[in-house]
């Protein structure tokens, strides 16, 4: 015990480590600040709509810790929010991160924030600020959790959504980099039960889609709607991009399977329905667009394929017979 009473350090919070982290990441954060909050000018727009998303990385952090590789988690964190955000047609403006730890390791935290900043730059936005909280007792030493918050803007007249989708549109799927950041409670159980090996492909960082969509729209490719394929897989997420009376129809075998997903399914421990309801199955983003726009989209976006179409029908995902 410190002389004269109990200190914060005695309670398990290392203020020196926190100061070291703050100093170490100062140059990674966008410079506009009031001292307590980040600032960023609004881009000039005629009728702007702000769009905001928040998400985390889920139990992928546990597998990453178990496998000794946390290097991709910062990109995962950014991707989960900005990939949702661009489904509205918005351009990401800034990102905020929150890291909660049992005991602060400045080097490890700096590695995560550096990856967050790199993913922000790759997504066309800035890391505006964040928070690192050391909470002994709530988190065990060596354990941590992450959350992120993205804000973007879009002209109201240029928003994407189900209201733009029409019968006869095609669905262009863009390949995922792997499992991304959903389904890891199942993956961890498979690893723990020795049903699959802890292959490095399982930790492949979530692909960032903002620049793909920005490039398409900037070049004049017409997009009606977009769906980020996350928890619930294609059956849950793709129908969210459809209006009443229309449904997506996918063609099996029209896109390749990511190595990580092939690795998980090769063991035969996951049934087909569970796989489709849990994993992205190789597509991380689906774009709905006019048929005549598809060829140009395929020529511009790496790993893109025409995977289906839109037709009248009841709600839900259908498969081409």
C-alpha cells in the first residue's frame, strides 16, 4: 500500500501506462481538438444527411488472443462500422474507437490504434479520437474488448436504399477476405473441440469496402442498394436491401469460397443451414444495380461477381433452381 493511503495503482489502474499510451498515439489521431473532443469541418453539401454506425469485433478478440495475433483487430473494428455506413451511400468522415482492458499494455494498445488509423485512411476517413479504459475486476488481465463509431454524410438525393430497387436489377457480390468478424463463437468452439485447426486464415482482417463503392459511384456506376453481409449471413442481410414485393434470388456456385470459410466447413462439423445463417460464405458486400451497370462494376472491383437478380416474390432470400 502506498504511504498515506491507497492509490489508484493499488486498485489496479496504471496511470503511468495510460500517460505513455496517450503520448505514443498522439500523432495517430486527427489534429483538430478542443482538448476534450475532436473537431472536423462539415463538407460542403446542398442537403446533407448524417449517417452513424457503431459495432465491435465480438469474440474474434478471444481467438486472436488465443492464437497470439491481434494485428488485424484494428481493421476489423473500423470495417464493421464503415462497411455498414456505406450501404446508405454515405462517405465516411470520421471514426472513434473505445478499448477496454483489464490491465493496460501500452505497446499492445498502440498496435491496435495504429491498425485502426491505417484502416481509417484506407476507408477515406480520419481517426478523430477515442478512449482507452483500464478496468481491473471487470476484465481479467490480458483480456480486452473493442467498440467503434463511424459517422459519414451523404446528399439526401443520393442515398442508397430499398426504395431504389426495381424488378430486374442484378446483384453484384464482392468477395470477403474470410470470416470477417461474425460467427466467432462457433469458430472458437470448433477450435476448442479440435474439430478444426487454428489456421491463420481465420484471423484475416475484415475487408474494407468504402473505396470500392466510392470508386464505382464516382465513375458514374449506378447503384440502387447495398447490403453488408454480417451476422445472420446472406439470408438475413441481403433481404434488408429489398422493398416490399421484391426478393433477392441467388445462384449457387457463382462466387468462390474464402479459404477461411472452406477451412471451417471442410471438417463437416457445421451443417449447411447453420453455415449460411452464420457466415458470409465468401461475400462480404452485395450491391444491387441495373443490369447494364454490372459489367463496368465487375471490371472495376476486385473479386466481384454477378451472383443473382431481383424478382417479385415474398420476403426472404430465394435460390435459383
